[in-house]
């Protein structure tokens, strides 16, 4: 049964390479160009996006083809006279529908890709976070790359933890951190002047579970996406007792997207996690360098605690963050932060002054 679950999640269109927000900042600038679409690892994969034909229209789910064109799943269902088992305007509804829903998407996308009709391109629409409004806080993993743990030792205000933890370190980010793949990041100099980048690979849970074993963990994954755990270091390090939540939970401090890639569309071992600021590379590491791999992260997080469909887990950032550099580097208004996970896509976010 569990193997069937993984197989269902690996379905996708063979021809497809594959509130709105607490992200009000997403609509205050023209949509940047997506650029080249990263090839999927296998034709069975799907790229699932949340988009609007224009920023003022209601979001809906789309499948992104290799050429960047979008199949609007709701419109395709109407054309094919198919009654959907999920709300085609909600990625969370699709995730909740389980195997039946993703099978419908697969069939509609496969047939739709063969039709010779005009379709919008990703550069002609408004792309939102694939999950514009999470149901609960975003789970995050800290210090999941050894070199990132080591680089931060001298820079961290809290010197209590000096040896690498035996178990993953978890924290959460508030739901209003969610931002679109091209939304601007608010910069309020009266609150923080030390805005830092943290490129990460994120996991979206597809099936609920508690006490999930490592060998079954990937059967609970709906897909993977790109995330940046943008952080206000001065808040994180110097206020509120040195705890992390507030410094990582400012509104808009969590751009995600540009879409979710289903498991068949990605080879984790081939993924690289990269960040750039104004075109200058700051981070570049392989998934293979991640200390606690995704199955271990899911198993540890679910121990005694239920994970729900639609939960988002960000898996940690590699070395190269700004606060541990010598001298420290932080972003300022006008800077552009790029976050890439190879095989998925790229986020581009402008740092924009408020007030």
C-alpha cells in the first residue's frame, strides 16, 4: 500500500516535464522572467504551480510543461468534462485528495499536453507560492550542514552549543513569512538592518503520519520545492533571549516555489542548493552534504507528533551565510536574492524598503 503511494506520487504527464497571500509584497513589482526551466529527472514527474492569469485574479493550480507553458487543471477538467476530487484553485486541496487527485492531474495533463491550443507561459502569469497560505507554521531544520554549524560558531551570540547535535535541531517560522517566488522582501531599518540569506530545499508532506520510520518516510512526501529561510540576524541573535522564532518569522521572510516537483521528477542526490546576491554566488552545496537526510528528518520530526498533508519542512542551509562572513555581509534595499535548487528552479526576490 505504501509502495503504491509512492508510485502514485511519481505519476505525471509524460509530455509534461512534469491569497492570495500573506504575501502582499508579491504583487508590488512586475513578475521577473522565470528563465530556463530546469529539466526533470524523469518524464513521470510533474511541476505543480499556483498561478493567476493576472495578479488580480483568483489563484489556480497549473502543470508547468518543459517549454514553460501552463496547463490550467481546472480549465482542463471542464474541457474534458471531468469532475475533480479536489478544488482546482487550492494546492492544499489537491494534496488532501491523495492518490485519486494526483492521478486525475496526471491524466488531465497528459491529455492536455497533446492538444494544440494556446496556453499561457509562466512569464505571462502571476506565480504565487505553491502553497500561498500554509495551515500551520513551517517546520525548519537548523545546522543541517556541518560546515554551516562550524562557520557560525564564532559569530553566534549563544555559545552554549559547541558540539554538533546528535539529533536534528527543529524550529518553526510563522505562516505570514510565506512569500512568492518573485515577491519582494520587506526591509524595515527600524526593526532590522541585518537581513541574511539561507538557501534551502523544502519538502511538502503528502500523507499524514506519526512515528514514521526512515524506510517509509519518502512515501509521505508529496514533492519538493525551493525555499529561502530569510533571517533578521540582529533580532535572532540579540533580542528575545537569543531564540530563533521572531528573527526568522518576519512577514515575507520565506519565499517559496516557483513550483512543487513531484518525487519522480527529482533525484535528491543530484540536487545542489545555491544562493546568489546581486549575481554573486554565496552558497553552493550538494544534498549529499546534508548531515540528516530527509528520511531521518521526517522520522525524527514525526516521533510522537503527527505530520499532516500540506506541512512544509525546510531542510537546512549550507555554509556561506552573511552573518558568519568576515566581515559580515547583510542585504540592503535594492539587492536581489536568488535561491536555486538544481532540478527544481530559481527564486528571485528584491529587498525592498518599507515606509
